[in-house]
């Protein structure tokens, strides 16, 4: 039982790490209301993601 709980804790920490990496461009590139979406795409691709979009003036990597 303790092993199962330990595995679940480790898995949740790994998932949290992936989510944090996915948003690695949020602080680097704030999106303007109009345009500048290419900067977000480039930032996410340089960080190793497939691309990104602007949501609520923040860059979200996919």
C-alpha cells in the first residue's frame, strides 16, 4: 500500500513538471491584443514544443 501511494506521488510530481515546462514561454513573451502571435510560436518551438497560442495575453505552449 505504501508503495502504491509513493508511486502516485511521484507520478503527480512528474505531471506537474510537464505542465510547468509547457508554460515556459509565459514570462518570456506576453502577447499583445492584436498580432504578435508569431513570437509566441517561435518561443515555444525554441523551447522544444510543437507551437503555441496566445490566451489572455499570455503565451501557452502546446
